[in-house]
C-alpha cells in the first residue's frame, strides 16, 4: 500500500513468495483489501508526526584518530634494513 492507499496490492505468499506484480489479487479479493486498508490507514493516523526528543540519540563526539603503527624494520646480519 502506498501513502493514502493510492495503490494497494494483495499477494498470496504461499503461492507467490516473490510477490510478482502480475499475481496481484487485490482486485479479485476486494472484501479482504478494504478492511486491511482501513486498519493500516487508521494505524498510520495514530503515529506521531515528529520524533520524541527523548528517543533520539545524543550526538557523538568525534573519535580521536587511531594511531597508525610505524613500519616494521628488520635487519639481517649481512644486509641493510628491510621495510615490511
């Protein structure tokens, strides 16, 4: 259902798990669609239009940058330092 019930679809999920638009049964099952649409629209009308500030998370402080490890230098007995 779209906002305002401009478009409604009804699918039988036991036979149409993918909800293919070609298998929309809303026209054939209008006796089911009408009460379900009313329930959904009535429920939607009870929802708040703005978020309750007590439910919003507080802004987080920017995390400090993680120090990057330096390069590991390995010296062999007979060669120069090797970067890894």
